């Protein structure tokens, strides 16, 4: 089979590389010439564990190609994936201009039957718009090439994307013809061999499934953060409560960790987009509206604790921040809670020195030189009045607290991810603040 994947971001590059890994001929396309030039030299536009090796292996094997020319790559393709961004528009709805632009270009250049698949997260009804763009473009050419559209939302998690793609919990595909189902079954067959299920459904249901999945996950996070905040007020320990409820199989242990709110390129925009879709169709997503407002407030919780601890006197304080990316094992800074916290610290007159194992180059695009970037996690602590744990990278979990005591000016830790043991730190003389547990200082 021969396929094209349009968009070489977190989703497109992982998708294309994983299909190449199972022997399929793949061309990854991007409009960004610099990204494609870099990919030709083995430089990836994103950080994703294991991806660099997999890309170079498949390029060397002659199965994975990169190009800016969709017009050439689309020729003789069996399947073309659209994996470009769908950022939120000003009103919160998903902006489809990139997706529909690619659809038009496909229609202008396709030469044979193929399945055009939206992998980008798109609202219900988008596949129909994709079909129309392609049909209109073909009509302009005076061509009537047969094609199908399909919806194949992506569920990978940044930081574990390769494993998620190769061993998916499920593959969801929305189709409107048997022929498209056959092509998609053939394409995904290598990933199904170990019992990973493929679920075929109608196209609108597939489009909605992605939003429902992300909205459910965001709901779990906001729900748990709400419970955590109440635990703190009432003197309960959210870690205990989490274990207590997680042991109920109907609730489960995953995704019920309290913290400083969800970020990233997906949950915030997808929750917003679903709220907007509902509004446009005369319905209110009341739960999701609450999920969003709890999350907005939660991103400020750590800052509020800092302010309270220092009695509102933050002018001139030096703050160390560990972790900038919205979650560990990615360099993705989109909607990261760190941005909200740092902005508030700077506005109060603090100076900030941050360390992140991989996201600092990406963070510089938004934070520039408003903060200092440390070369390692310990350097960030030198003479700092407090440490804020913002992202729970594994290397932050068991640090040398003795060394930390010596480097910090004041032994104060604000842990937005609850990665330390409160009793242990208090015994070591730290003032320790975390989420959902009332700690003595
Ligand atoms: P991204 O911003 O990392 O990558 C998008 C890429 O598309 C960019 O490299 C951009 O240059 C390219 N592009 C834009 N217009 C183009 C065009 N006309 N032709 C060719 N390339 C073009 O985005 P992403 O994080 O990979 O997300 C892509 C889609 O997948 C979004 O809809 C997102 O919601 C969805 N999604 C993302 C994730 C995730 O974890 N990042 C997971 C599941 C689904």
C-alpha cells in the first residue's frame, strides 16, 4: 500500500512513521519547508520518546519519505490522512481552514480512487465538508474520480505516542462505504494482530467519539481537582480519597490524580469546541462548562499558595520552577499551566529560573528572556526563595533533598503534582505545600 500523511506534527509524524514501521510506503507532507528540510537531515520538529530512531530506521529502509509537495505525493495513493492542526477559533470552535485547505489540494491533484481520512480532531459534519471540497475541486478540473472519505480520530498520548499507535486500546474508524472499510481494515491489519480492536461506525459517530473521549478525560481531571480543593479545606487527604475511590472498578485508578489543571493542545481546545458545537445546535453542555471553569481556576491554585505563604509580598522574590511542558515526556508547551503560573509570578515582581529536561527551547518561543533557564534542575535552585514543581518529570521524583536544602535560600516547596511525601519533607525542615492535602508549615 502507498499512503500520504499531511501534517508532520505530533500526530502526523507519529502516524506516518508507525505505518512505515509495519512496511507501508509513506510520504509525510508539510507546508513548512524548514520542517521538511530538517526531517531530511534527521532533525525532528517535535520531541517524542523513541521517534527519532524510528524515523531514521524507516528513512534508511526507503519506506518513509518527506516532502512539501502534496500534489506529487497524492498520486497513486491508496489512503491520504489529513493530520493538520485544528486550533480554536476566536469563538472556541475548531478552525477548519487547514483541514479544508488540504482537502481542496487533494481534490486538485488526486489521480485515482483513494480513501481520504481525517485524523485531525474535527467536529461532527467535517467529513461531509471534506467530501464537498474534494468534489468541487475535481469538478473544476472536469474530473469525476471516485473516492471515499473516512474519519479516524487519533487517541495517542504525547510522551507515549509510539506505543499508543502500535498497540492501541482501540482504533475508531467512521466510514460510509464497504470499500472504504475494506481499505482501512487492510491498512490497520498489522496493528490488530495482537487483539487490538478496530471499531467501525458511521462517520458522525467517529467524529463525536474523539470529543467525547477527551471531554470525559478532562471531566475526570476537573472533578478530582474540585474534590482535592474541598479535601484541603475540610482536612481530608486527597491521596487517600483517590485510593479509596479508585479501587471501585466502576471508577478506576487512572486519571484521578489531582494537580494544577489540564493543558496541552487537545483537552482545552476540544472541550471548548464541543461546548461551542452544542451551543450552535441549541444545547448547553453544562458539565463541560463547569469542567472548563474549574480548570481555569486550578491553573492558578499553585500561585495562590505561593502568594499566601509569602503574605502577599512577592516583589523581588526569586522562584525556581521545575517543569515547563504541559506534561512529562513532551516538549509541547501549548496551554501549559506553567505559562499561567510564571506570568502571575512575573506580574508580582518575582524573578523566575526554570528547568525542564526537554521543553526549554520550545518554552523560549513564548517566554523569551522574561525568565532564566537553568542548565540542570539543581542550578535552578541557587538562592531561590521557593521551588515550584509544575511538571512531574521522572527525574524530579527522588531528588537529593540535602543538596536542595543547601542551594535554596528558603526551604519552601510548592508541589503542583503531589510527587513528594509531605511528612518526609516536613521532617527534613521544608515548608511543603501540595494539592488537596492540608499541610503544616
Ligand atoms: P501540530 O501543530 O503539531 O502539527 C500540525 C502540522 O500540520 C504542522 O507541522 C503544520 O505545519 C502542518 N500543516 C498545516 N497546514 C498544512 C497544509 N496545508 N499542508 C501540510 N501541512 C500543513 O498538530 P498536532 O498536535 O499533530 O495535531 C494535529 C491534529 O490532531 C489536531 O486536530 C489535534 O487536535 C489532533 N490530535 C492531536 C493529538 C496530540 O496529542 N497532539 C492527539 C490526538 C489528536
